[in-house]
C-alpha cells in the first residue's frame, strides 16, 4: 500500500515560554500544503523484520533514527507486523521547517494501521505521534490547526485560503531545530495567532509574525532577502515556515517566478489543491 505524506507551513509562530523539561511552549497555525513524499510498504523480501529503501532527496543519519522506522518500532512493540519492505521517496526538503520527517512518521502510523487492520483509533495514533515529535500529531489530523503546548495540542481553525496561490522557496541552508531555539528569547504575544488568523489575509503582513525570523535572518541574511523578494513579487503575505529555512508567499494570482530563484528549491501550487488530504 502506498501513501503520500504532505508538508506543512506555519502561518505564524510564537515561542511563548521555556518549559522545565527544556522544551518550549509555543503557539502556531499549522496549514497543510500539497508538496508530498511517497511512502510505500509491501510484503518483505526477507524472512524477518524490515528492509528500508530511500530515494530522492538524501536523508542523513542512521536508518534506525529515521522517524519512519521509529514509528514502525512503536507499533511493532504492541502489534505483530509481518516482514515488510519500506520505500520512501523524499521530495520534501529537509531542514526547511516543512515537517517532512514528522509527516512521514505520521503517515507510516496510519499506513500500518490501515494495511494490517490493527484497529487503532485516531486517539491511539496520536498517542504514538506525540512520542515521535512535536509536529507529528498535526499530521494525524492533517487539517488547518491552532497548536499550543509543544505543537501537539491542536484545535481546528478555519482559514480562507482556497482562492490563493502559494510559492515556496528554500535556499541551500539547513537550520536545525536546536540551533533555532538557541537563538530565541521566549515572550508572551500581545495578540494570539488564533485571533490574528481570523483577520483578512491582506492584514496579516502587519500583525502575524514568526518569532524565529529576527534571529535567523540576522544569522542568515539570504533567507530574509528571499522573503523580501517574495513581497516584491506581490505576495499578500510571506513568512519563514517553522524554524526555516524555507520561505513561502501567498498570492492572489499565480506567481511568475522563473529566473528569480534559479539557485534555490522552488515549489508552487494553488492553495485549494495544497491542503487536500
């Protein structure tokens, strides 16, 4: 069986406080977009366990640390999973703030549940997801959400973006989450993103913020320059997604970007198509 884990963007992001456990409480608006990986599991070519095959954008690190494999281990600790071959085609850039790894893990949970009729409820899958990463819970529901806590406490929001287009640009810069948080001083927002997102998109530029932008742009001015270029193209709203380095713009008309970002990864789509499951 095959599925297509999608990316997400953060329409805004506030780092609210540092927790006693060393993590941070935040608030953000998660919005799913249609950039996708491909994840497939088939009957195994070996008699035990699994084999993992990864193609597309290279993913560093040991296989056992890949979130897809960690998701498999969580499930197989409770349920018997027959030998499988896992094929992951990476199209979502890593180190970009797009949640690709978290999406792969969440979709692996869903894929195992459906393929082997394991009987897990959505709440069960959320229990697994929270053990894999802060963004994983979002991809179980995979709908526009206002997130608090570490990003795992979710409530649905209505965001009227179906008539818009998105342009996403990622430079050849990778920012680790740990690095990004080390540059942040938490603060309580004056106005919650839950209220800001209710305003017209045309007003977001002045009031919706990503707290990571100021320190990240200071260290990597190239990313800030991309955001300005996107505004110069006519975006009604632009922001860095998550802790970066990808920057997106929301446009009323389909953006013309050829020759502007020739050195970068670029993806564009209508927002209506982007957030379908």
